């Protein structure tokens, strides 16, 4: 049985990413006010890791982060480490051109949490399904016949637009009291989408059926309130950016940026 190794270049970039996150933790201990800026700037490096063929190593990174937090917790003492699980739901609202076609929907998510000091990292899974605002959209078509321009109308029918997501999260926590804390940070990962529509006009018709992998990033703000030693509730707001990846020679959607914002609640259980 052969074992497939990670390319040396990819391994080096993953190592650099983990090293950068460790630097963030060091700054958290000596200069807490600078930590959020460093987290966001260094997480942008992960977007490079997720580009092109390197996206397949997203699952590897999901394993590296828990290992890193475990080793950090051992160095600082078990009292400074906490693990947990979170389930939640968000109300997701499309923005801009995306909002012309699809209406708001509910987002359901599951998160595995790892806290060390003032930082919380997470591995997250989600699902939501956008539905078209109306069954059929119409557009104008100008065509030439017998040397004259004519005006006609075409129609487009959009199917549901499901989104399956997997992403990493990192936030900096600020305790306001023993029970209440606020946090800020970002998510970075991938959307897996299915985009289907049918178009028809006087010039003909077409059927589009695309399974796409999108790069996803979202700044986030939230708060959590402890109800008991190991149970808490939370509220969170995010502004989501996502864009299809791939080769622009084969799809004009590659690199197109879509936006939405979401607000939701969480139920958290700490081990």
C-alpha cells in the first residue's frame, strides 16, 4: 500500500501558518490590545493555502489546529484550556446583486470549540438553502431580423441554491464579567454550492448546472453568557464573503464576489 505525501511546498506553507498563529498567542500574553489586528492579518494567509489544488488540505489544517491548541494548553496548564461544542442557527440575508435573485434563509451550524487563554479556535460545519424570490424572472432581448432591431423578452427560472460549508474560526475573547464575554474574529474556509437555472428567449435556450467550490471568509462579532459551569448561550453577527474558485477560462463566475450578512443564536456546551 502506497502512502501519498503532502507536497513539500504545501507542508512549508502550513508550517508557516501555524507558526504565525503561535506568534498571535504570544502577543496575546504580552500585548492583548494588538491581538485582533494580528489575527485578522495572519488569517488572510490561510486564503492562499485554500487557493487552487491546495484546498484539498483544508481537512489537514482542521487537524493541525486542535493539535496546536492541545500542545499550547499543556504548556500553560490544563486550567487554561477548555473544549466545547456549539449548535446554532442564523438568519442569513443576501446583499447586493445576490439579493436581487435570492431571498433570506435560515443557516444551521455545528461547531467544535477549543479555547486557550483569550483565544478560541473552532472547526465549523454548516448548511443553508437559498430560494429564488420568484418562480420566473424576465429580461429584455434585442435582436436583428430583416435588417431591423426587434425587442422581445426572455425568461430565467432559478432552482434552489444549497450551500454546504466547512470553515475554521478564530476569535479573541474579552471578559466583561464572570458570566459575560464579547468576542471578535473571523471565519475562513469553503462553501460547496449547487447553482442551477434555465434560460429561454427568442435566440434559444440553455440549462446551467454547476457544482462549485467557493472561497469563504467572514468577520464576526458576538457575545456569550454562561448559564452554568458548562452551559452557555450566545449571539453572533457575521458579514459573509464568498466567491467561486476554479479556472476562469471555463466559467465566467470564477472570482465573482457574493455577500450576505447573518445574525443568529448559539447553544454552547463546554467539556
